[in-house]
């Protein structure tokens, strides 16, 4: 049962992440996601069988120290966005920011004892916090095509930005293989760091050590 709950939590956390991208893009002048029917909490238009179900499921079953996944990316046309590269950075940051807000609100339930003593409900809240912290931290890593790369690109000098975006274009050209490559790097080199950061922020937000 806990496994099923974990998958549902991760899926909806990912969906809220993607919908946030679309809403901010629409607010900044790009209705692409709106016209594609992606500004919805209905999971069907968002679910990626591998990223939304298989990968999170494997991590949950193996007791990984962090939980990640992805949905079908919300389409964004950066040329429609106001504020140029800053609009693109803000659109990108909206996803991780949404996960941070969800984790913070859930953590307040534990910090102020609102969840009471019901162990099942506490377990669900812990999963909400851990999965959303994991999603936020992973997506803020400044490696293309993760969201953090667009935030970093906005603050780089022009020449460095061009080189950085060339790397980003390469990962997009590789399609799903580019994302798989990033995940291999994360799992092989960054998973202990991500797990440690999730535990640190979990304790910071809830006041409970893990």
C-alpha cells in the first residue's frame, strides 16, 4: 500500500511541477502549453510511462535515499516569453519552486504537530516532503536540460551563455538518450549528495532528524 501511495504522490508532484511551468509561461505571454491542453491536473496528458511510473517505482521499491521522476515536458516557446532569457529562467524555476512550496507546507504539518499520531498519515506526509525535495534539488542542478540550466544561463556572460546553450541543444538533440545520460551521471556521482541534501532540508523544515 505504501508503495502505491508513493507512486501517486510522486506522479502528482511531477504534474504540479510541469503545470507550474505552463502557467508561468502563459502568464509571461506564451500560451503554447495552454493550447496543448497541458494546464490541467488530469494526469493522463502528463504521464510518461518511464519517468512517471517505472523510475519512481524502482526507486521506491529499492528504498533509495531520494525519489525522482519526470512527466512529459510542458511545451514552452521561449520566443513568446516576455523579459527574454529572464522570462525563460522564471518559467524554468517555477517547477522546482512549486515542489519547494509543497514540501514546506507538508513539513509545517509535522513541525507544528498537526498530523497527530496517525502513523499512516505521518508516513504519507514524509513521502510528500521527501519526493518534492528530491524533485526540486534534482531539477535545480545546472546541467542541461534540467531546469537549473536555464536559470544559470540567464546569469552567465554572453559568450559563456552561448557555449552553455550549445550543450543544452546537444542534450535535446539526443532526445531521451540525453535525459538518460543525465540520470546516469546523477545516480553514479550525485545520488549521495542529493540524498544528503534531502535529509538536511527535511530536518531543517520539520525539526525531525532522519
